[in-house]
């Protein structure tokens, strides 16, 4: 086994010229060169850290069941971030929502990060906090006040200790595992990616945070509070591309490297239902009788029942142009009861530009995401990644809708829109995000109107394109490799850096 590279202090900011430094459905380099202070440090494919012994481990040890120190949980994205432990359990998973936590694991995208965390010096507990990404995010709320209420009562309901009606319920399970594995600790580290950020915030900002709840056997367990919280590519204001998915158009995934296998599973589940089968779940079954509409409308009805977690990624900002012409101003969907992202609106209530009171609930909060992302192979001539920053409402012909049922075939064929049909055209902009989340939504309210970051957080930005200029709040580091949304988390330099954030000291 190669020696592990040493982590720099969590307060270290990598010097970048011209920039101010602030403190089948389931399966899924070169070392950096250190130079004198004040000169650009370029990170190679393998590591981001000290000069000595910078080769990554090739055989990380498995984590012990119990260990001294603070446990680290990795909370993944939805839509394939978690997969069944048993590769042969595809049908069981597809036809049963609220899948048992112990029967899920993180997808292959997260294995490099888990290996990096488990390879750090000293004994550590590292848990992949997998969850069924087809469940609603959290219990519905009566008001938008910045706090998730009712979660404590739900987690102390003896009738609910073995079920998972909400995605955040899986976090309870994994927090209890962490508490059992480190009985001498009352804190935990959390690294959340993409949609996982919203679920972690649902715990952090809830009445159950750090409280005593019932485990699966009905025994009382005190949940740990959060020591280091790392938010990787967070959807602080949702993502416009999800609006098309929510409305049954998966055209943005045609030809994509990832996603087709997930939507093929959606089709399998849908065909099961329309053929008279049942998708069981702890908060209601999906059956043919529960669906409404015909054609695409019927598929949308199924989608919203089968995977309501899409809703916690819907945008909360003004992203939707209500008509093609004349040129209107974009609007939000926050007034639409059946569409609005109530969980994110609730969590963000009380936050303002440069002021996020909820961050004080964790000992340390680190926010990281890519800026200036070149498309693979990330060379000077490859062009920048484009990201949907808004959706334009269109009516009639001229568009193409690709329903999830099209992914039953290897070559997806879209359906041309017809007169009178409403559809949405994504407004794609280069250098505006990571291909899925716009830069504005990843930054959210972390910066004030002058570009100064919230003093309660640390920001680390990355890119494989030219260095951004004239942005004094940017803490930007060049890094090689793929930085697109799903693959950001498995970039070798990023995984090493993430592991360093939860190092003691």
C-alpha cells in the first residue's frame, strides 16, 4: 500500500493567481506539484495535498465496526445514488418503495470517496448513508419558518421505527448506526452530495436534531450533532432541468453517459403498474387505479407518485418564462401548490444573501462546487459545459418530448409536439454551472450582494477551465479531470480533498 498524502490544515486556501483567498441499473495520476507560496498550485489527477508521498492508496482497509474518533457519513444524490446491496434484487427494489436501509448501499460513483475516507491514518467509522430516493423528502410542514417540525415526534413513534415513509428517515437509521459505532462520541461528520445536501439540512434544521429517538427495536438513542458538514454541489435553490423531468420530458438525458439505466427502471415499474401490478410503499401504493390522464399525462401521474423526491430539486427562483413571446419576465412556481418545492422553501426561510443562520448548528460548514467546467476530455478546445438556467414555455409544434418509457430502448426516440401541446425549452448557457446545477443555485445565499461569503462557512471552488477573474469572493483551484455534476464526487483530487476536511485538527 502506498503511503497516504498528508492533508493540509482545513484553514489552508490554495493560492490561485489573481484571486483573493477567504479563510445494469446498479453498477455504477499524476501527483500535484507544490511550489512556493503565492504561485499557482496545479492539482493533478490523483491528489490535492502535500508534496510528500502523494500517491493514493490502492487497497484501502475496510472500516471497523467500532472505532475511536468521530464517524463520517456520506449522503449521496438521488436517482441512483443508492442501489440495492444485492444486484439480483432489481425487481424487488423497483416494485417496493421505502426499501430497507440495510439492503441499500452507495452507488459506484461514491466508492472512491469511501475508499479515500477509510484510507486516512487511524481508525475511523465511515458509513454510506444510502436511502430510497423515491420517497418524499420530509414530513409536510404547516409553515415555512426555517425549521422542520414534527420529525422528532415521527422518529419517536413506535409504529414507524421500522419503516421509511420519508427519505430523511434513512438518515435517522445511519445516524443511529454512527452513534452505536462510536459510543464515546456525540458528534458525526457528514459529507453530502447534490440532493443529499437538502436531506441533511432537513435533519440539521429539525426539532429532532441532537435529540433522543427510538431505534428499530424501540430503544432510545441520542442522535449525534454535526461536527464538520461538507456540502458538495448543493442545490440551494433547485435546478431548472428538473422542471422538464417533473413534466415527463427526459430529453436532456438522451445520449448521456449516466441515467438511461435508471429511467429504464422507471419504465419497468410503470409497465408493471399499467399491467395491473402494485408498487407498494409505506405511505400508499401506486396502482393503475391511482393514475390519472392518458398518454404522457398518465406517465407524469405515475412519475410523481413513484418518485416524489424530484420535487425537492425543483427550482425556487424565478426560472420559468410563462410564454415564448412577447418577451416576459421569468417567474417562480412557488405559488403552485402541486409543484412548489416546499421543503427547500422551508429550509431557506430566514436565510438572506450572506447570512445563513442554520449553518451555526454545525461546528464547521464547508461548501464546495465546480466553476469554469470544460466538457470531457477537459482540454482547451473541448468547450465549456452548458447548464440549463431557465425554462421557456412553448405551445404547439417545434419541440420533442422524450418520455421515460423511451429508455426501454437503447436508442431513445422522442415524440414531436403537436398543435396546442404545452412544452418547455431549456435555456442552456455555457460556463453557468456543472451541467446540472446552475452556479447561482450552488452559491445560493452563501454570498452577500458584494460577493463576500457568509462568515459562518468556508467556500472552495474548482475548475478545469481558465481561472475566473475579478471575483474577490472566489476561492478557486484548478484541477484536472471530469467535474460534471455526478462525476465531481469521484474526481480523485476532489475525493482526497473531501477526506481531508474531516481529518482531526
